[in-house]
C-alpha cells in the first residue's frame, strides 16, 4: 500500500513546494536554467481579482480617450506566465456560420458562430448596424436576433469574440431583411432619454447605480433596452425601463451605459452616458525624464520578501521622504522595515513563500509599518520573528491613507505618478538576462529562459532611453548599483494588467 501511495504523496509534496517558491534572486541564480523554469510557478502571488476590482483607478486622459475596451480586462502574471512568460497577444478567431452573407432573413433568426482562441474565448457579442443586441459567454455562443426590430433592407451583423486577456476580433456579414411592414410609412425613430445616471458621474465600487430610461414614438415604442459596455443588461417591451446595477464585482474604470429604443417598424435610436467607478484622471507629465531619491538599495537575501521590499521598504520609505520634505534618509525616521511586513504577510511559514502586492498594501493601510531601526531586516533569522507591542505601536504612526492601481499599459499615468514623487510598484517575470544583469543593462528583449515572478518599483523614467528606471532588492552588485532600466514597450510583455502606487 505504501508503494502505491508514495508517488502520489510525492507529487503532492512537489506541487505544494512549487507553489511557494520565492522571488529570491540568490536562490534562482544558483540553479541551472532548466530548474529556474521549473521553480517559478508562484513567486509573487497574483492579487485576488475580486479585491483588486475595488481598488481606485488612476488613468491618464490620453489613455482614457483611446482604451474603452480595457476597463474589464484583468491580465494576471499567471496568465502571462502560461504563455511562456509573454503576454497573451493572440486575438480569438471568429466567423459567422449562419446566416450566410447576403442571405434574405425575416422574423427571429439564430446567429451561429465559430469562435476559438489559443487560450480560450470568454464571450461573443452580437451587434446589428453597430448597436449591441446580446452577448453569450457559453460555447457554442449562439445568439438570436429579431429582424423585425429593424427596417426592411440591408443590414450589417457583427459578432465580436473576446478572450480573458482582452484581445478581440470581429466578423461581419450583410443580410437583407424582408418582413411584413407593420406600420407602412413609419420612418420616425423613437426618442430615448437616459434619466439616470448623469453623464460623467462617479461612484465608489460596490455602489448600486439606478439606471432609468424612457422613450416616446409617433406610433408606439416596442422595446427599451439597457447595455453596459456593449453587453445587454436587460430590456422591457414598454416605453420605459429601469435597471439596478450592482457594481460590487465591477472593476474600477469608465463604463458606457446605453439605452436603446425601438418601434414596431424597426426604427431605433440610442443614448449613451459614461460613468466612472473610483477613477482619477491625470494629465501626462511635462518632463521627459525623472529620477526619484530612494532609500539605500537593500538586499532580500534568500527569503521571498521582494513584495515587502518593494512596497514597505522602497515605496513606503520614499513616500515618507517626500511627504515630510526630508533631505536625507534615516533608519529611525523614514526607512521602513521589510522584516515587519514580510513576516506577517507571507502566504506560508516557509521563508521562500511569496505574497501579493495588495496584501502588503492593505496591511500597511490597516496596521502601518515600523521603522527599519526598530526592526532591522535579516534573511537568516527564520522569518518567524513577530513584532513586539512597541513595534506594533510605532507602526500605527506610519499607516497609509490610500493606494491606487494603474494600467501597466498606461505609460502616461505611470510617468505622472512618478513625476509627482510616487514610486510605482510592479510585478514582473524576470528572465535570466534580468537576473544576471550587469552595469549598463537595459531590459528590452526576452533572453529565452527564466520566468521568475518578482516585485520591484519604478522610481524614474527617461524618454530618451524609452525606459523606466527600477529599484531592485538584490543588493548593489546587481546591474547599476541595484538599479536597472526596462524598455517601455517590452515592459508590457513581462507584467500583468495593473501596477500600484501609494497616494
């Protein structure tokens, strides 16, 4: 019996061990490249997307004007890693199986599609003449459309497939609608009004937003529907419709709410307003280069404490330095203890275990963090040392009020925060070139091996280099005395959807 169970138990033990591999450079650099690839399944742990959705969003005005579709996309490091350490940039493929292009249709028809993706299709949306009709998130993604809601003649049917990484593709056909005209001569579209919410209004994530629309028509309104970011939320066959949108599971961001009214002759009109959930819009910085003054470069040693170093030691210390107008760093005043933070937030008792950035930020928001002098860092004390009552009391003096997230693709917002003296905390998948970086290194291409989940902070940028300056926690022997550069564009292939800043 033992001989049968032993391999199963061994497999379980290996799986659990891999789950808690740290983001420690020392451990990674001492093993062959093949072992590095096998041991990086969960160094920095992905944030809980449900909790992450409730974090306020900072977005630049330039990014906001050109990226409505990204608001509901959460790309995690695990998803990037599943693609061999590269961001999933492959769009789904989709085609319309039925009806055929140029087909003559009438009444309610079934729109059948073929949709596939290298990872997986998450939804297929149907639009007619650019107006959202319905959506489906279950294969085979068949939807229906009542062609009587449009006037006789040629109309465009478009289906759009999306995957979990936010990639999308569309396919369109033309059909000829031939229905019995219910109201001969009626060419007047209904007038639709969105009574609430007000355009440009903002809400806290978790709020219940009352959406109310009404419509009038020269003959009669046959249908009023409400859609949110192109997905139909509900409809009514009367001339008015109200919908309560519970935003508890919605990500912070900008949402387009559309009310569409139709009459029996197929005439239709729509009205759209935009609302934001916990969103601050910032302007791009005027400077082409910034470098923040940071605390001395630290070293995490053999422990998986990179998140504690990035959040507690680097970002929190810099925040204190700039908030107080300090002219120098001091272990007793404005440098904070990664020991205090890591020992209380690591995801297991193993000193190689990782943690999530949001766990660290939420902890400091609730409990604060003590100074480095009060609780110095050591990678050889077993990581089980817990703070004393004195250290806990001191930590209460150094809480943060809030923090926010940004899209990693929103270069202007990241640069804006850095220019306002807020280091930006990021998760990356470090390859072996990054791990062994020497002076002058600019990370701009994947070396072909290594995918180590790791947390660092962006503390500067240089448009001439087309790169962010980052501060690491692997000591001054790494790269340029503990600092390195990441190319703006390559950065997007080695990180998830969001990064954070204390504000």
